[in-house]
């Protein structure tokens, strides 16, 4: 390699070093070959043919400039076969930064999680929404149970997780992305507010009725199994509505206490005259339509999909059979007093992944989601709807 080329390499090397010094924030002088160092401290004379980098000021300690020259000469021997022209360096740094970003992206969870609402109470539910790659699979773990979130038309995955009536304090939701090469997880803590429960003393006549017709266990198990049903497709549209407009006589989670009975009321009781039409809370498919069960009387269960179920008990008439699809607000039966009932009323319940939740909260929450979706859709029709924390 000729002298001329070596000299150019030295000059280029100084430029490269200068850039790197700036990056790491070390303030150093530099020298022009054939002059003095410009650091203002060492004033070292620099020979025309020598490479020189000054290490003043002394934040790193004084180093003998001769040693530095020798180190650089050694360095040159190693790198003189291939020296990167200075103008290419910004491009190389860009590519290095890009590959670091790509590596970080592959290590960090490449999905977004939204949990709503931010302040749930016991007996409500939380909606976990996951946005990631279309083909990714996820597993959500909550209170020791594993759930596979459901695919949505928006491309997101969603799962409603039920909170027990007595839940309070902090609970952790784990969202794991199941990819072929790696498994990545995110954790979301939710703070659950304690639900204040109303306590009601069961009347003697109520207890006598229950004693006279004890619960038939296999019927009860069959109904409970239906309430735990989960189907993949989302059948409901928009918010859920109440099945009738009559006043609520017993609210959700009322603690009923008697001599031998002690339990939470896991739905709503509507006081209504016999024969009042009962409407489907939302679109879905009837999965149980049974007559004369000793506890529930004539009853009907609707699957709304993705673990959301509504049920209607003590009816005088069943107007839909199992397997039939129903629309939101369609009349499905008439109020009665069959089964464990001391008078005409409708008992209805909403179940999320097999667990009873507060139907009043559910209708309000799904209405809020509807409103949010409408606002977001009108703001940006191209981005679909995206849930944001209220
Ligand atoms: Zn009831």
C-alpha cells in the first residue's frame, strides 16, 4: 500500500474517531497532521505521517501521546486492508441501529394489551383486548384459570374475565403470546373494588317452599353446565338490553340468609304480571329451553358467543326452542311463576365464562363500549374501533 493512500486512511480515521467521540460524549482535542494538537493543553507537535488522538482534558487521565501513536500504528496494520470511507459511516451506524431495533423488537412483546374497565367491582368483569400479529395465538391466565381469547372482526383478540362477587384487592392478569420461536408475556394488575352486598332475611314461606321441593341435583348440574358453555363466534351486536321494563325487586348479589339457606342472588328479579313478554337481551342462539324444572321452572338459556350467556327463569310460556337463533329484543317467553317462585316474576342472569355477573353493570358497560366504538369509528373510519381507557 503506497504512502499516499496510507495518509488518506489516517485522515479518514481521524474523522471517524471524531464522530465516535461526539457520540460517547468525551471532549477531546484532535490534531492535524503536520501541526500542533488543538486541545489547548498538550500542544503536542504532530508529525506529518503520524496518526494522533489526544486524550486531554484529563477526565480520563493523561496518556503518553507516543503510546497512543504506537497503538494507532498497530491498529492501522490490522485495518489497512479495509478502511471504511468516512461518508459511508452514517449509513453503517443507521444500519447497526436498525438491526438493534429489530433485535429489541423480537425480544420485547410485540403486542398491545388493553384492560377495561380500570376500576371494576366484585361481581363485574374485565375486557382484555389484545392487538398483535393476525396469526399469533395467546393464552390469558387469571385467578388460576387459563383462557384462550377470541378472534374479533377488528383483528384483535378479546376475552371477558369474570370477577367473583367477593373479589377485592389486586389480581394479576397474565397474557402470553404463543409464537413458534418464543413465548412472550405481559402482566396487568387490576385493582378490584369491594362490592357492598345487601343482606335480606329469607322469609319462612320461602324456606318452606325450598324444603318442600328440594333441588334436583342432576337438573341443576345440567343447567350449570349450559351456563358454562363457550362458543367461538361473537353472536351479539351492540349493547345488551334488559329483557323487560318492569321494576327490579331483588338486585344482583343480594345476600339471602335463612335458617338453612345462605347464598348470593346471582341475577335480577323483575316484578311483572304473569304473561308480560320477555325479550332477548341480545342476538344469540337458544341452547336450552326446558319445562318444569323444579328450581327454575320453565326456563331458557341464550348463548351470545365467546362465553357470554343470558338466562330467563320461572316463565309461564317458552316461545323458542333449543337451536333457534334470536335477535336482540325478540320476544322469547312470557313471565310466570313456575319453579321456586312465590309469585309472578322474571329471574334473569348474565354469565361470563360460566360465572354470574351483575346484569345492570353489564348492560351499562356494553352501552359504554358501543358509544366508545361509535366515537372512535367516526373519528377514524380507516382504523376500525380501538378501545381506550375511560
Ligand atoms: Zn331471582
